[in-house]
C-alpha cells in the first residue's frame, strides 16, 4: 500500500550500504534506513544533551555553586608536583 506521507531520496553510497549490510537485518531496506535514521537522531540528541549537562556542570564549578570542587586544594596539589 502506498504511503500518503512525503518520501525522501537517499543515495545508497558505500557507507550506507555497509551500515545496512551490518545492521539492516532481514527488514526491507526502506524500513532499515528509517530505523537507522531514528536511532542516529537519538544518539545525536543524547550527545548534545550530555555536552549541555557537562557545560552546566563546569559552569556550576566555576561560579562556586558546586562545592564538590575546591580550587584551593587543586592549586596546592599542583604546587606540590613542582
């Protein structure tokens, strides 16, 4: 049955072909491409969220909101290494 939703054209280049061969399973290629795109979007979103959380954590450290990091102790430890 034809879909009423818009379609996109995707070139089956070497990299996509290898990904489909490795991960596509027995599903039709169009379904496998869709699944890879959705999972890729989830991975990109997770990476973006992790970077954002890391920046926020560093900002809390820099402003002193996070008391789990003591710059004076770090400075002393670095001085002891010299």
